[in-house]
């Protein structure tokens, strides 16, 4: 290769190298712009669409369709009030009984908010963003009331769950707690998940004697057990400590999360919230 060819080859390499640097710079700039745009507009886009999409927990405590034009439930009413206070005219409630599926929809941006009784676990912070705590609650063992004529053991202590079958709703949170409890008592607890079930389904199965033990969130069970059809059920045995429960958002929507947190910090202290809280829980 003569001197001229060497110079041309050197220039060619410099040109290619410079072009790669320019392309890399453009791609990096675009990524940073897209990330910045998303951070600035995750809440603005909801306002622009005039609609917020919310997955709700289907039970009489959280969300229930009364008729074609009316809904009930503490969490549903809270969401509607948030939308009203922020000038959002439309709330799309999506009914999803499976918590794991609900979280997947949230992470896939199919919904904006997951309004559920979700206990705050540190390991989940890598996956979802929690709002500030909305409730405190525990996971409770629900069983038929003690009866001397019943051959089924009435569980008074968590240790007595050894080698028992316990039925749960779909979702990793319920299974995780029972797995932890199994390790704590040093014996097996056989966890059975009921696909597509809601809390009422578990309670009906207990009443009809299809199952003997179930786990339910205390906040929800407290309301359901006031119904006459569940008068023979008991939830006096806790299987977890009292925990903070929050709503969840996609980690890529920090502005929406900040907006909800700012609103919750005021609304949870309001007379309006205390009124509907007592209405649904009977607790002052």
C-alpha cells in the first residue's frame, strides 16, 4: 500500500469512527429526551386524555357495581374523588381478581394505577412504586367458629397450622406470607390457590364446608363477616403483623405518583374520608 492509499485508509477509519460517535450521541440524546419527556408528561397525558385507568380489587369493600350508573366501595369512591379534585372527568375501572395479573397490566402501561390492598414489601420496591400508606391491615385466618360437634380443629395459634391446607386468593403476596410462616413454625403449610377467586368466594366455600381454612385481608374480611350469611365464620387468628398497605404505580410515572401522594396526604385527614371510612368499616 503506497503513501496515498495509507492516508485515504486512515481518513476512512477516522470518518467511520467519527460517524459512530455522532450516531451514539444522537441515540443517547434521544433516550435522555424520551426519559425526560415521559417524566414530565406521565400525569399531563392523563389530564390531556381526561381519563385515568384504574385496576381495582373486586369486593364490596373496595369496588362494586351497584347498577349501570353507580358504583360503591371505599377505594372506588376515593379514586373518583381524586379524579374530581384534579379535573379528570372519566375514571375507567378495570376489574381484575388476580393481583399478579394486575401488576403485570400496570407494568405494561395498560393501566395508570393499581388501587388494591397491597402490603408494602421492600423486595417489591424494585418492581413497582408504592404510594404513601393508605391503610393498615393484617392477613387473617378465616375459619368456621369453634363448635364442639365439629371434627375440624379450630385454630387458635399459628403453630397449629402445621400440615394444614390453607386456601388463598390468586397472587404472590398471600403465598409469600404463608411460605414465611411455614419457615417460622418449622413445619409445612399446604397453600392452595383458588384461580379467579374473590374474598366472597373463599368465605362461601368455608360456609359450605368445601374448605376449612382460608386467608383474607382483615380490612376486607371485617366488612364481609358482618353479612348474615357469614355469621358462623371467625377471623380472630392473625397470620401476619399489622402492615402498611398502599396503592401501586408503574415506576416510570413519578409525576402521577407525586400527585397522588400529595392528594392522599390531605384527603386521608379529611372529614369526608372519615365519613366514608366509617360507612364501609364501621370503625371510628
